[in-house]
């Protein structure tokens, strides 16, 4: 199991487009992947766009990405980079 904490950096936060990108990218990995917003008890399946959209994270919010499986290292690295680069938004 591998974990990494990231901060939402894009101005609009974790809205539908970032949630879609994140879930699609997470779905490309075999590992089980979850995200857990700081201060919340429950982790959300990172491959579920509906689950991700319920998070309502705004700019500056922190979350932990956790992956467990055969490709956990590239999964966490790729998803963390996606968040840290602001989901490609200007």
C-alpha cells in the first residue's frame, strides 16, 4: 500500500472535469485506489466519478491518495501529478 497527500491547486477546485480526468486515469490502473479528504473519515473509490464529485473540494483542500496493488507506485505518482498540475487548467 502506498499513500501520498496532495493539495488541490486549480482555481475551480475538484469539479466535474477534474473528477472525470481523475477517475479515468485511476481506472487505467489495476490497483485499488481511494481518495480521502483531510478531516473526513471515509475514503472514496477513485475510479467512481460520482463518488469523486460528492467530495466538493475547493482550491487549497488536501486529500490523501492511496493505492494498493501491483501498480500502486505509478498509480499514486500519476494521480498526484495530475492534481499538482491543476488538472491541466490554466
